[in-house]
């Protein structure tokens, strides 16, 4: 019995790392920036290894590790590790800040991991609620007055939607008599006649997830927060949360709340389409790079939502391929951003990267490739994602949605073109700092992975299929 | 043998083109002349009724299988000789006359000879069109004056496109490539009037008949020898040869012969008038050629086709007459205005004799042609008599207006220039059966005209600058076609491109996107109320779906 | 034949390898070294050699793909990349190679970001090769859209496009076309996965047929300067002074024409007939409008653009005829057409680089070598018997005249107008006006180098050879 608990060994290791970091902070703050980074690194690295080792261990009905959860956990850990490794110099001589950043990141990772593997609603809700508050805390690091003002609003909404989530879970518990996924699923499949309260609980839970992912019309917080926070946080908040919330939401909709779901498909589609348009137009209206890419992300989230709306096998394969590719590309873009510094500060405005190509041709080329990939242009990786999504929509005879997704990319492309134009066709007005070699290493790895994947995408697709088989 | 001879000419042409333009011109010209002379000699050895037929598969691409045909028989042997003779004369004149870039011109003359021969040999219209096109390119290259070049290429390019279109129509309707098959077009073809009329217009343009003669009038700035080469051995000739080869197509339309009649008669008359009233000696030569081509076309138009030998003789005679004008022009130190000549007879007696000889041969041919069509022949004789007598009388007998320098330098051109003309004239006389009494009568009449000069009052027109310098045809084309097209093009750019596309379509799209962005920015003001509005909207969507869709 | 099949993908791979070598080539602006450019030229020559080897093995008389190579790319959805070659593709690939080669020779003295220029042009070459070799839906689409990236970058960096909006429009408009194609192909693929030559086997229901084929049409037409898209294509074209970029930008309509040629089934669904008629009418109106504008404008770039557009549309209309018989003639004609236009552009760029902002009237008068080449090219361009355009255009005309004489006459009119425009330009550049002669230029105008002249003469010989026999290189 006790041996079952080995399934949470990776999370336990992560938790242990958090404790060690707190202890290190408590012992001495000065000169510990590198220590915090090392602790983070050595917390995450073994966690990745352990997650892979215990990829199929479960704890009765409350914890499940399978291909699906393991895959996403490893991806989250890998990206987080890369990200903190890439930006550790940002926290030099900023010990307190670095502690807060690393510890929040580690706690967030722990929460996402719990959320992904948990089979109990209360545990999932707890983990994700905590994640939401951690987002607030992360955003507050070194934020200016204006951003703090926005964060205050955001905190209110986080509270509100967490409240909705908990209400939803309580209602569900009240109706079903359990918060366990299996029990709920059994109950819902045996009782076809759903009460108002059951339906309400479903809606409330879904609203939280939609808010957490940042789907329109609950997207208002995302761009505001991202633009105000420091660069390491912006990158983290752009890449990681969607890898936590979105798979969990899919898992819930497929394995737990499936009987409820059918009527909710139009909502998903409407929100998805709305996200697509708001994201595309929003990106065009921005001069701030963080906000621009935040809106671009909204577009992609809209595409996930629209494509996955029917929660069928083919759609989910397409959507998850798209999700992975998008995250991969965004990571690449933020990696390039990390190489664009002027007098030690990361650039954030469009005008700051004017003529980047003349001084940093390699970074510019990577930027260009990644953005073109995000437009879905062949032969780059983004095309594979577009192909998967559109193919799934055509297979489902959703021609209208296919057309919306395909044509709306043109609006988003305008925004990307603006960025490309600024980088390549405009004269440079600032001197960029020397680029850390880590940035180049990450970009090269990124490009190599893209090249391998585009030349032989069978492995990626096979992995996604295997992963999905675990939950379908 | 024939292939070798053709390659000999090609080789000589390429050498002439590749050697420096003005290096050892006499040597290279003599070399080219020898090559042509050798060709004539070898050809003469096979007699006047040869049967040489060489068929070489040239092009085998889908939809098009073209053979290169080289045919010499009794039907074309005289024409081949005439072409060789004309080219030889041009080359010799080039050798000893004043010309710029002689080697290059020799090369072009030889290449043109080859392409014209290929046109003569052509048994299919692909070979024919290619030969015509190549000839155009060569003549274009040989013209060394910009305005003349312009006029030449515009007109002939259009004619070539026209020819191409006509044969494309025939090809598209399943007609074979063989010229002999064209007669069947009447049975299977469509757009017969279009084909026939368009074909006629194209050959008119190429031959520079009335209304299309502006192309050649502009050539007056060329060297005289070059001018004669173009007028008689090049493009106008190709036009006529095309007509001969495609004559069966004319029969498919009722309009073709009347049209040809109108144009040919008008050309003869306009040529005669022009030759009389225009002062410039080279322009006179052009009008004389217009008259000549008009006459030749008239024979076809009035259904009395010229025999191969007759046409060859007529062509040579006409060319020689033009060469005589060239000799006078050379003798008069390149004086261009006939009004500035006069009284040259005492210094140019030999030239005068040569002129009489050439005219006698010309008249003899025309008299012979009266058997084919008496009216045309005699009209030709009378017009030629009047025009030539008027021109030569003005130059040789009229009151001298030449300046002292010209007068002082005036003498018969060198023997090298005169002799070839004399030999060629003798050759003509040998081939055409001269009717001595008739010729005597005509020559008497000519001499009377020559001495009396009944049209001397028209000399006053030489003083009329408007008449001498006006280019009514070009002005008309410019006014009716070029300017409206340019204005229309400009208008289209303004309306279609600028106003419609730029200001309407593109601006609308741009404004629509800006409008959406402004709405977006209003909604995303970052205030609490905006956020609440979004949340309410989200809840509203869920509620509606719940109520109506769920 | 099996051993040759790998050569098909080599045609795509070689420029990519060249691109990598060019990217890492040492660039020294101070000593004016052209390492990257040399790599580029060598790459093009290498690929021409490979093409020649391929050509020797192709049976000209046979229809359809001759050397086919397949790669299993994906399992879900099942996508197989199929590459093949026929004589039509071969001619186009060869023409594009020669065009790019000419462009590269033409930019030899352009120091500004030469490496980037070579890298991008080799990328473009690889992509367009792939496009001409693609024989399945996906590879066709992939290369169709992938062409845009190098094009956009080249036009953006080297195009002297003053207004960025024009650049955006150009890219977005092309991207829109690609989206249409993508949608259509996805739907067609989900109906039945066939090769593009068998696309007419797919039977779509009622409106679907019109919509999908309509999307295919729009996609390819977006690349061809047909009204109203001609505007932003012309806006881009007239602003490009770099010959290589101009050539590449003007190869793009070829991708549209080629797409329609490959996709348009001879026995097209009847439901499309009215739309086809509308398309033909719009095409002809466009031809006439552009020819007229070209006639009235003085800008030589616009004149060349207008000439290219008219010919592209003529080829398009020839391809749209309900017969496949003209395909090979279109291929032969295309070959000369592209080479001529590219060579013309190189000379024009040389002239412009020499005169700067000065009046170009009579500039060729003092530069003899350039003048000879320019005259030859203009004469060949207007359809004199100096290249394979002459006879093959006649065959294409015959097809057009056979099916619709009124339409064909309008086409002829447009062709005449553009040709006369080119002639006007020849005279303008070649013969100085009296005013120009009266006040000679202050700046010294340099003729094209002897090497360039020799190369251009080779090109001229190549054109004449193509007139004598378009397939001279395979005997």
C-alpha cells in the first residue's frame, strides 16, 4: 500500500527542493542568487528523471500517472528548467527577488504537476487556485506602480473565479457525494437526467479553467499582467500555464465531465472564435512586444479551443500537436528576446528592436523563422500544427471553423510582419548588448528540434497518439 | 552542292559580321562579292530548269513538326538569280562606294540574301514566317537612323504579328503547315474575310504600299546603296513573296482583290506623284520603288500574275534605275536636293548613256508584259516615261542650281560603280526580247519629255516646305492611334489603379482594420468596468447557450 | 531509372546546401570579395548540370511524370511526399535557374548585404524547384507557400519599397492565396488522396465543387497580376532596382500559372464554366489595361512588368483552354521568356546604376556592348524569330484563336501594345535626343564588363538555339 506512494516521489522531490530553498534563504540571503538557481535546477532535473521513471504509478483512485500526465509534466519541467537557466543572470545581485522568483516557480511547477495527476477535484482545485495566486505573486516581482494597480484588479478576479471553482466543486460534491473523478464519471454516466445544480457546477468549473487559460472574453487580465511584469515572469506566464491548464481541462472533459459536455460545445466554439479575433486584432494594436505576443497567444488558445471543441480523438490529436508546436515556438521567441538587451535591460518595445538584423543576424533569423512558423507557413514546424488542426476540422466537416482559423491567421500575420519589418527593414537605433552563449545554444537546439520534427514528424504524432490513448 | 553554297554564303556573312566594321572593307567586300559570284556561277552550271529538292526535318516538337525545304526549279530559278544579282550589286557598290560600317553591311546583305532565299524556297508557312521575321531583324539592324528604325520596326513588327496571327488561325483550325494546302482553307476554314484582308494588310505594310509607305520614306537618311538594298532586295520583296506564296488564301474572300486593286493603283499613282513633286533624291527613289511595287501588286490584283522571269527582270530593272539615281547622287558630291542640281549632262554623259540603257531595259520588260495585261503595262510605261523623264531632265538638262563646289567636283562616278550596272543592264537586255520599234517609239517620247519638260511648272513645288517636309501619314497615325492610346492608358492608370484600387479597395480594408483596432483599444482600456463588461459578456454567452442550445 | 530518381530531390537539396555554404562563407566588404555570390553561382551551375543529366533520361514523347520519388512523411494524416519531373517542369526549372543565374551575375557589384541576397535567392530556388517537382497535394502546397518567405525578405531588404504598407499587402495577398489553396487541398485530400494529375477524379457535391475549385482558382490567381491584384504586384515590381530581386519577384506569377496548369483538369466540372468565362474576361481586360498603362508610362520597370504580365496571362489563358496539347509549347515559350526578361532586367539595372537619377535618354548610345545585348533582347522579347518564343507562341495563339477568336484578338492587341512599349524604350535608351546630344552627360557611363558581355552573348546564343530546337540540349 505504502509502495503506491512512490508515484508522488517526483512531486515530493520538488517539494523537498522548495524546503531546501526556503532554508537556504532563511540561513543567508547574501550571495545566494546562484544557490537558489542551483537548488531550482537540482530540484527540477531529478524530478524530470523521477517523473519519467514513475510514469505509470498510481495511488489508488486519487493520483494517476500515465503517459498523458507524464508527457505534459516533463514538458513543463523542461521548459521551466530551460527558462530559469536562460535568465539566471537577470537576478544577479538581486537575492531576494531571485528567491521569490525561484521558489514561486518551483511551487507553481508542483501545483501544475499535482493538478495534472490528481484524481480528486478538491486537490486539483487547490493546486490550480494556488497557481493562480502564485501568478499574482510572480507578477508583482519588481512591478511598477501602474502594473501593481492592474495586478490588484487581477487579484480580485482570481479570487472571484477561484470562488466559482470551489462553488462548482462543492455543488458537484453535494450532488454526487464524492469529489473523485471516477465516482463523478460513474455517477454522470448512470444518471442521464442532469439537474440544474449539476449543470451549474459544470459551468462554474469550466469558467475557472477558461479564465485560467485566458480565453476571451476572460482574457482581459492576461496582456495587462504580462506587459507589466519582469521578463523572466512574462516568459514563464506565457509558456507554462497553458501547458498545465489546458491538458487538465481536456482530461476533465474527456474522462470526468464528458456526459455534461455536449451542450457546452457552442460556448467553447464561440469563445474560441472570439479569442481568435481578439488575439489577432489585439496583436496588431500593440507596440509592446510582450503584449503583442500575449495577444498572439490568445489567438492560439482560441485555435486550441475551437479545434478541440468536440473533444474527439482526431481533434485532440490535432490540437495537442498544435499546442506543443506553439509552445515550442513561443519558447524560441522568448529565448530570442532574452538575447535582446540594451544596457543590461531586456527590450520590450517594438521600436527597441529596430534593425536587430544588422547587429544580431542569427538572432533575427531565428526570430523570423519562429514567427513565420507561427503563421503556419511551410516548411516550418508551425505548418505541421496548422495541418493537424485544419485536418481534424475538415474530417469533422467543420468547414466554417476551418475557414475562420485559416483566414484569421492573416490578421495575425500583419502583426508579425510589423515585427519582421522592424527587425529587418528599419535602421538600428540602439546598440544591443553581447548575447549570452546560452541563448545561442538554446536557439540552436530549438532549430535542430524543429528541423528534425519537420523532416520526420511521425515521432511527434506517434507520441501524441500514444499519450492521448492514455486518457481516451 | 546547294547546301554547301548556302553555307558558303553564311560563312562569308558571319566573317563579315565578326571582322571589325571598318577594317579592310574593300578586301572583305570583295570576299563577300566573290562568294556570291561563285554561287551564281555554280548555279548557272546546273541550267535554267533544275530540279533540286532538299527536305530537312528541322523542328519536331509537339503540335509542330516543321521541315526545312530547299527547292530550286524552273519556277523560282530566275528569282534566285535576281536575288543573287541584286545582292552582288549591293556588295560591289558597297565595296567601292561611300558607306559606313561596310563589313557589317556586307554581312547583313548576305544574311538577308540567305533568309530571302529561304523564303523563296519555303514550302511551308513556318519557314516562310521565320524567313520574313529574320529578314526584318536584319534590315532593322542595317538601318542606321533612329527615326527610320522606329518607323521600320513598328510597322514590320505589326505586320509580322499579323502574319503570325493569320497562320495561327489556320493552324488552329487544323490546316496543315504546307503552303500548297492553303487552297483548301476555303473548304474548312472560318473567318475567311478576316484572314484574307488581314493577310493583305500585312503584305501591304511589308511592301510599303500606299498609306503604309511612310515606313520607307523615313529611310531617306540611309546611305543610297543601303536604301536601294532595303527597297528592292529586302522587306518589300518579302511582302510580295509572301503574297505570291499565299495567293490561294486571297481567293477565299470577295474583298481581297478589290482591296488589292485599290491599294496597288493608289500606290502607283502616289508613287508617281511623289517622285515628281518631292525634291529629295532619295525620297524620289523611295517613291519610284512605291510605284514599282504598286505596279507589281497591280498585276496580281488584276488577275494577271507575273511570271517568275518577268518579275525578276522588272525587279532588277527597277533596282538599276534606283542605282542610277545613286550614281548621280554620288557624282553630285552627295547633294540630296534635285532642285539644287541641273545641267549635269555635260559632266555626266556616260551616266546619261547608262540611264538610257537602264530605261530601255525597263521599258522593254514592260512592253513584254503587255502580253500579260496590256493596260497595266502601258500605264506603267507612260507613268515611268513621264516620271523618269521629268526627274532626269531636271537633273541633267534643267537650269543649274548646284553650288560651285558641287559643280566643280561633278564627274562620272568611277568605273567600278558604273560597270556592274552596265553589265546587269546588258544581262536584262539579253533575257528580255526587245521590240526595237516599240522601244524606239517610247524612247523618242521619253527624249521629247526629257527635252521639253512639260511638267516643269511643278518644280515650284520644290520650294514648298510644307509639302516637302510634311509627313501626313505619320501625323495621322500619331493623331488617330498613338496619342489616344497614350491618353487612354494614363486615364486607366488614374481611374483603375489609383482611384479604384488604391483609394477605394485598399483604403477600405485599411480603414476596416484600423476601425477594428480602435474598437479593440476602447474595449481594452484596462479599467475595472471594461473587465466586468467582458465577464458579463462571457456569462451571457454561457446563459444563452444554456437556455437555447443546451 | 531508379538510380536517377534520387536526382529529383537533389535538385531541391543542392540549392539548400548551397544556401548553407553561402551563409557560412566569409564576407569581406573591404576587399569586395564575392564568396557568397560565387557559391551561389556555382550552386546554380551544379544544379543545371544535374538537370541536364535528368533531361537526358526523359522521354520527350511521353506524357506524365517520368522520374518519381516518394517519401512517407506522416501517418496521421497519411501524407506521402511525391516528387516527379516531366519535360514541362524541366523547362521551367531550367529557365528559373538561368534567370537566377543572370540575376546573380547582375548583382556582382552590389555590395549591400550580398550574402543575405544569395542565401535568400538560393532558398527561393530550392523552394521553386520543389514546387515544379511536386506531384502530390501537400508538397505542392508546401512549396507554393514556402516561396513567399525568401521573396518577402528579399523584397523587404533589397526592394527599395518606400511604403511598408505595399510590402505588407504584397505578402498578405499572396498569403491569402495560399490559405485558399490550403483549404481547398485539405478538403480535396479528405475526399480522396490522389496525385495532382488525377485531381479531376475527385467528384465533389454541388456547391462544394464550385467553392473548392473557386478556392483553387483564387489561390493561383493571387499570384498572377490579374485585376485587382496587379496593383500591389506592380507597386512592388516598379520599386525594385536590384536585378536579382526583381527577377525573383517576377517569377512569382509563374507559380500561379504553373499551379493552374497542373491543377486545372482538362475535363473540368461543368459547373465551373460560367466562372471560367468570367475569369477569362477579367484576364483579358487586365491584359489590355496593363498594356495600355505600360504604353503610357515612361518607367522601364513598369514596361517590363506590363510585358511580363501580358505574357503571363496569355500563357494562363493558353493553359485554361480545354486541351493539354499546348502545355509543352507553353513550357518552351516560358523558357525563353524568362531568360529574356531576366537578361533585360540585368541590363536595365546596369544602366540605372550608371546614370543614377539622371535622364536615361540615349544612354545606350555610349555603351556599345550593353546596347547590342539590349537590342537583341528587345527584338527577341517582342517575338522576332530569335528565341523559342517565336514558333511556340504561334502555336499557343493558334490554340487561342481556335477556341475564341475575339478573345485572341484582344490578347494580340495587348501583346502588340506591350511590345511597342518595349520598342519605345529601346529607342529611348539607345538614341539620344537632340537636347541630350547638345548637352552631354557629366557622369562617365561604364559599359558592361567584357565577362558580362561574353555571358550575355552566351545567353543570346542559348536563345537562338532554343529557337532552332527548344530541346537542343538533349540532342
